[in-house]
C-alpha cells in the first residue's frame, strides 16, 4: 500500500485485529499502543524481529492525559498518516458503563486529540461493528451517542439497552459511526479523512471469548452468513490498509461493512 512513509498509529495494537493491521504496513513507521506496556513491548519486539519499523507506548484510551502523551509521542516520531483505532471491549465485559466508556468515550477522546496531527491525506479508521447496524436511528439517544463525554449521555442511553452489555456494545458502536459523522468536516477542512469499518464475526481473542459465552448464537450467525464462515483478521486488515492508502483518497464519512454479508440476515431475525 502506498502510504508515503508517514506514521501509522494503531490503538489496540496488541489485539487480534490491531496486530494483523500492523503487518499490512511494511513501509511505514508504526506506533503500537495498547492498555498494558507489557503487551505493547511484546508486540513491538515481534514486529521488529519480522522487519517492521515499530515503536510503542502504553495508553489507556479513556484517560485524556495518556492520550495526550500518545499524541506527543506520535508528533515526535513523524507526520501522521493514519490513526487506526481498534482498541475496544466486547459485551462480554458485563459492565455497561465500562463498555460505553472504552468503546465510545475513548473514541471521542482520541478523535479530539488527534485532530491537531491530521494533515492533508491523513486518515482516521475507526473500528465499529456490524452490530451497530441493528440499532435504529433515534433522536434522543443519537444525540447522546454523538456527545458521549457530556455528563448525562450514559444515563440517556442506559434505559434503551435493557441492562444488557451486549446491547450497550451495539449502541456504543452505533455511536462510533455517529462520531465519524461528527468529526468528518473538521478533519476534511485539513484534507484528512475519517472512515469506520464494521466487521462481522472475525476470529480473534475477542470473538473466541464471545463464542465461549454464546456458542449457539455464534453458530446461528455462521449459518446466516451467505459465505457460511467467520472472517479472518487479515480480511479486515487488508480493507483497512486500502482505506488508509491514497487509493481511497475520496472515501470519507462512511462505514464499510466487512461481515461476509450477514447483517442483512441478522436484521430479519428477532433475537440474536
Ligand atoms: N473480533 C470481532 O469479531 C469483531 C467484530 C466486530 C467489531 N470488532 C471490533 O474490532 C476492534 C478490535 O477487535 P479485536 O477482535 O482485535 O479485539 P481484541 O480484544 O483482540 O483487541 C482489542 C484490544 O483493545 C485493547 N484495549 C481494551 N481496552 C483498552 C483501553 N481502555 N485502552 C487501550 N487499549 C484497550 C485490549 O487490550 C486489546 O488488546 C474492537 O473495537 C472490536 O469491537 C471486532
């Protein structure tokens, strides 16, 4: 992929999709960031061993000071090409507030902070989920999802999710797509793009954990997938590599589903 040898920052860089994304960018300096320094160091060491140019810094994306440190580290490393934001938790974290905070507020904090590093042809690629597409539009919660750092946002969204962290995950991911709409003009004014990617079931530690908790549901989803299989991290990473490249330079403010075509069938089901 032609990405000008500028810096690629990958949040959740020690995770399943994050690590695979790193390997798409052979010619760019990579900044791997994740929650724990240990997992960052391990990932950076294996990337360097494989011939990639990688450095790393730990960052809790829900902590503004940590994110400021990441922005500072990035600006000292080089010019920003892409912020690839894969850090997140699934609904298996049975804490509604935690899911909302990590998946949605964390994304808002990052997008705010990285705006100052965006220049012509930079891009932010945010990981949403196909499950964002099962949440219908609604004036009340959409406003809260678009402004997740407002003090009452979580309480506005909470009554809509029936105490289910899986459902909160779907709402938070709808929020990620809404955030891409919120930031697209400010990034566009600098010639930079914002895109979301909505994976289906991709075989990573996150989905394997979900599969352990809901084996029947995972089987139903597989059978409902036109391609009759789950996705592989490479199948998401290659799309992200394209979106980060100049070949995608007129794609912004939109969501790309990478789900094997399953979401349309899921929407027809009552309970999944
Ligand atoms: N795997 C799937 O089937 C699937 C499907 C749809 C969407 N997604 C989305 O894709 C993204 C990546 O998923 P994955 O499968 O690679 O998950 P993963 O669990 O393998 O990786 C996620 C990474 O995020 C990091 N993280 C969590 N909280 C953090 C925090 N507060 N600060 C910094 N880092 C934090 C974790 O340490 C982990 O390394 C997630 O946003 C996920 O919601 C995944």
